[in-house]
C-alpha cells in the first residue's frame, strides 16, 4: 500500500473529507488530493503531523511494505517479547494451580481419607510438574526473564512440596527417639521443620534473583 493509499484509508476510517484533513494539518485541499493520488509527497514536518493526527508511526506511513505498525521490526520484536512473557505468566499460573491441587490431595489423603494412595498421587503430580517445568525451561534458559521466573517457580515449589518430606523425616526421627514424647510435639514437629526450611530456601532464592538484576 502506497503512502497516498494509506492516507486515504486513514482519512476515510475517520469519516473525514479531504477538506477536513486539510484543516487539521493545515494545508490546502489540493495538497491532500495530490498526496493521495501520488502526484506529490509531503515534507517531513507534514509527515510527522499526519502521524500524530492518525495515531500511526511515520515508519508505517513511509514504507509501502508495512501494513501496520506491527510490521515495524522494533515493534514486532517488542510484541513477540510481550507474547512470550504472557505465555510464561499463563504457564506459571497453570503450574501453580496444579501444584496447589497436588498439595490439597496430599493433605486430604493424610488428614481426611487417611489413604496413602491419595498422598502418593499428590506427590506424583508434584514430581511430574517439576520435570515438565524444567524441560520447558530449557527452551528459554538464555532469557533473563525466564531465569527469574524459574527462581520464582522454585520459591513457590518449596512451599508446595516440602511439607510431606518434612513429615516423613520427623516420623522417622520420633520412631528412633528412645524416650516417649508429647503427642502435641510429635504433631507439630513437621511444621517446625517445614516453616524454617521453606523460609530459608525462599530467602536464598530471592537473594539470588536480586543478584541477577
């Protein structure tokens, strides 16, 4: 599409006559007619004015092979980067939702149904998600934003995944403990191990993330 064709199209999209566009610039109606027919071309100042009036870039107006601002290389690269960022954010929300569901299954299996198979199902979900995430990350490992998102993933993962391993460790500990212990202490000990562990790992990963900025 030529410069004149673009001006004519933009003018008609606004419902403007040639006289109205001429008043906006301002120039004569004959000048607008010549631009649209290709008999003349505007100077740099008027190209900039047209760009401002119609809300398009001067690159779009001046390059016949550009069908929109999205065809401009810098704009295209920016849009592609934004699309990748949106895809990663969507993927992260899906991953977090699945991890939360896995933790819910573990808690329900242990506290409500007292069924080890349900607990195992939740743990399996976590393992599959972690493997899938790491496999997907390999495609974006050279992207600084992706690396930062990976650290965020592990910050969240430690909260979703480490509770039941901590519970298993404390059960083994109390099974080997030679003396009787308070029931409440045995019940709370997984959380006493889980909370400091999750907080420390989260803080270390946050420090690593900030160091990469």
